[in-house]
């Protein structure tokens, strides 16, 4: 998070980046979400796969109930950004 805050500080008007831990999705994805730009709006989300080291990004609205596993969440329309 310190690296993200340093990068954000390079642009005028940006304060510290706030990303809150959302929870674990699918047993291996640690998901963090930002704050919405407008009240009630969607928020940026990113996820780290603790087993493979994969990183994905998406929106808070893309964290939805899993279609076949009761009580589980799924990352929908997230894009793998590393590797």
C-alpha cells in the first residue's frame, strides 16, 4: 500500500489511497476495495491470489454470490493484471 500511496501522491490533488480489506473470496483471493468517488457509487477493487501470486482488478459490484456454491462469493468481470 505504501507504493500505491507514493504513486498517487505524484499527481496533484491526490491524497493517500484508501483500500480496505474486504475479505477472502474463493478461499485464496484476498480482496481490497477503495472508497467510492460518489456516495453510493461503485468502487475499485483488487485481489491477490495467495496460492499463485496472481493479481486481479475489478469493481466492488463484481464481487457477487457464487452461482453454484451457497454462501461463497465470486469475482465477476475481474481482469488478471499480473501474471
